[in-house]
C-alpha cells in the first residue's frame, strides 16, 4: 500500500481526545483563570519554550530561526503527539503552573483552554484582522477576547485526475451524455455527474475498478463542509440550540450519501488516510482532501504528475470548506509573556515563511497571495477561494466538541453510509444525543 502524506492524524482531526479529558479541561479553566502559580511576565529570557504538535514544528522552524537571528532569543520546541500535547496542556493548566511560554493549539481546543491563556487583543489590529481569513478570526475570538493568533490553516479542496479530465474521448463522451463540457466540477450536481461518469470497469472483469469519488464515513469534517455548502449557517450548534435535524443538514447528508454508488465499498471505515491512498493508487477520479497534500503526492503513486486542484465544490449555499487552523497562545501563568507575545507578533509578521516548509501552509491571506501563482503552489489559489468564501465556517466553539464528534457525529455518519439508511431518523437521534451532551 502506498504511504500517505498526512503528517499527523491529530492535525486533521483523526485523533480522538476522550470525553473524560475534555471534562477535566473545564475544571482547568477555573484554576488558570485565577492565575494560580503565576510569575511576573516582565522578565526576559534567552530562550522561549514552545509546545507544538510534532507535525507542526516544521511550519514554525524558519520563523524561529529568523527570530533568534534578530533578537538573540532561542526558540526551543517541545514536540508531542496530538493526544500528548492536549494532555500536557490540560495537566499544566489544571495544576496552575505552566512550563512553556507559547503553545500551538488546535482550533477545537480554544474554547476548552480559553480561561488559561492570556488575551492577545492588542495584536489584533485593524490591519491584522484584514489579512486573516474570516473563519479564523471567528475561531480565535472566545467570549470577546482573541485567545490565539492563527499560525497556519488548511481546508479541503477538490483534487482531480488531469489525465482523465484532459482525455479527448472522455471529453466528447461526457458532453454527449450530460450536455455540458467535462471540467473540474463546481456544484453538487456537476460533482455527482462527473463521479457517475468515471465510475467504470476498465479491466473487463465485470466490476468497477475506477470510481468517481470516495465517501468517508469514519471522519466528520468532510460532511460538515457539506453542511455549510447546503446553506446551513449554524454547524451542529447555534449557541445552545442543536441544528442537526434541520432541513439544510438533512439536505447535506442526503447529498453526501447519494455519492455512495460512485465510491468504493467500505465507506463506513474510510478515513483520511484511506481516501488518500485510494486516490494515489489510481482508483479515484476525484477526491475532496486537505490542501496541504498537493505538494506531497508520492513519486511512486499511479497519479504522480497527473493531479489537478480546484476550489471545494458548492452546494445551494455556495463554496464551503472547514478551516483546519492552529493558533499560537500564551499561558496566563507564563514567566515571559511580553516576550512570548513579541515572538507571536514576529510569527504573524513573517507568516509567509511557512509557505516554504514541507506542509506549505500559512494563515495570512497575503501569504497565500504571494505564492499562489508560483509553480508547485497551485493549491493555494484553490484554498484562497475556499477559505474566503462566505459559506466557509469554523466548527462550533464548545469545549465538548470532541465528545460530540466521537460519540455522535462519526457514529451517525458510519450508519448513514450504509445503503438504505434512514437519514432523517439518524439526524433526529443525533439531535437528541447532542442535546444531552450540552445540557
């Protein structure tokens, strides 16, 4: 099996933090909000300690090197796996004594740890806000305070096989059958048409061996993007109101599962790595996947040199993805908070450096703009369109989000991708489950 280029399961929400740990994090807010164990933040240090998930270290290293050259302050990274990073943060916030100066936080942790980190409102000037994607500003603002500065973001975009789409016979056959030219799809209907067209038996054994798309049942984010594409303004939660059984979410689940005839079997167990491997093995004509992967197609894959990218598809509500962002935050109990904020400001000012790293991700619109026309960075234009779309929305700000994902959303999807499933009944049941979690 071909290797995948997904750098970390946790980075793109495949890792799971248990509900018990999430509950503990709530208690942590009470301690950290009181500043227990705090130390004056005015002192300076020759080194700042940055906690980071292992997959994200590369994004910050060139910035850290430049900061040391400018200020003489060394940035020491402490790399941890996704779950390990969450547990370390949770433990230190709970104890009221933190050993780090800056931490990289997954977007879905911001609500849980908001009481333990220092507001960064002074860094969010008018010019800074104008150069960050709207969804990232929404995520960073918890209770009226900006609790983290976006360091990089991701989003799903459309990947397609250029060898299939550029083939003259395919072009002629598609236009004859559907009445419009074959091109990367931009709407739900076009995506379904193209997926159906490319699902075929290419080796004559009577069974399809090329599929138009995949359907991922073991991860929730792609479905949530579909919910926003449907026009739903409140992803799962509208404050304390659950929106899972409303018409737009039903419309999204119906479209999501309507693609099953054009996808390989086993959707209930298909996650990011599995979908990526299917595409790399040449078994899919299209996939919706995180934008970082464009530059990491393995040279030994069946599709190397044959991959095109386009913005995420649009439903009735428009083009929409789900931002996959990480934020730099400062603990309230840190020893060198002024210096830590200075590093975060420097990281924002030099955010474009991260585009040149192995993942090629940044947070500023200008950073994407700077490189979007360069060869090898064609994914950035597709990501720009998707991230700037008014329909693109972040996940709800709730400390119980991971619990909702693990115990409700993913199990619901795994049932929904079984042929013959009753989508409305599944959404009704999920509605009640989430209501019980947040009550």
